[in-house]
């Protein structure tokens, strides 16, 4: 019985030592891979934000931040692919002869511009068909009246007031407001009462009779 306990204890000790040794060997293969991704096409070396960084055949990865910085744990000998929209993909192999558990890299990306051929889309097979259909179009009086009504200044003005701003227009309006506020920061904004151009516009409008009281119909 004592011999069995001794053999069992020795077996457990050996297996534990093997597991610890294997874990140490596995940890020795791990590398903290960090660096920055830059645009190597221009001389300014601007960062390439949100670059995809994929460890090939491992199914995991990360991406660079807005300043192009990244950091990921890899193994020695891993293949790492850098890819970003508008740039050529780059594959880098982590050296398997590293003595340290850290490795830094400055990865330069090359812009990849793809020029697509010009595409012209017509509702007819060719320009000649369009000319024939356009000349053969029967424009009735009702269609003319509808077109004049849709293009009237009152209709267009109403559409401009009813249609809401999209994202770009809202952003543009907000930036213009911020720029106007920052332009006069730290000082009193100018008043139109001291603006000679505003006075000229006022006198021109006065002479043109724009301030006359309209008669009730």
C-alpha cells in the first residue's frame, strides 16, 4: 500500500511538472506585439486610423486607434496581416528568434487607388433612342401646367422650408455656427449699426419702397 501511494505521488508530481513545463514553454512563445501604422505614400507619414490587424490562421486580431497605434498578443512565427480601405494589404511575420517577450514595429502602408472605367447609365439603349423618344414625346397642356406649378418660386420656397436638413447639412450648419462664435471669441461681436454696407442696403430698400405699408385688398 505504501509503495502504491509513493508511486501515485510520484506520478502526480511528474505530470504536474510536465504541465508546468509545457505552460512555461507556451508562455515563452507569447509576444506583446505593439506599434504604429503610418501612411508611407507621402513624406508627412500620417497615421492610418482603424487599420485591421489580423493574426493569420488564428481567427483573432485587433485594429489600430485613431492615431494608428495598436497592441496585441501573438506567438513567435505568427503571420500578421495589416489591411485598410484604400491601402494595399501587408503581411508581416513575427520573428521566431526573439529573446524578449515584446516586439515593436512601425508599419508603413501604401495607398492603393483603383480607377474604375467611366459608366454612363441611360434609360434607353443608346443616345439615338433617347433623341427619338424625346422628340416623339407628346407634352399635353396639363403636363405643361404641372411643370410650371412645380417650378414656381412659391412651390420651391415651400419645399425648402418643409424638407428637413440631412446629416451633412446639419453638420455644415453647426460648424458654421461654431466658426462664427470662435471668430469673435474674446471680443465683442461687431454690430450692423456701424456697418456702412448695411446702411446702404437699408437706404436702397427704403428708396425702392420696400418699407411702405401695403394696402389691404
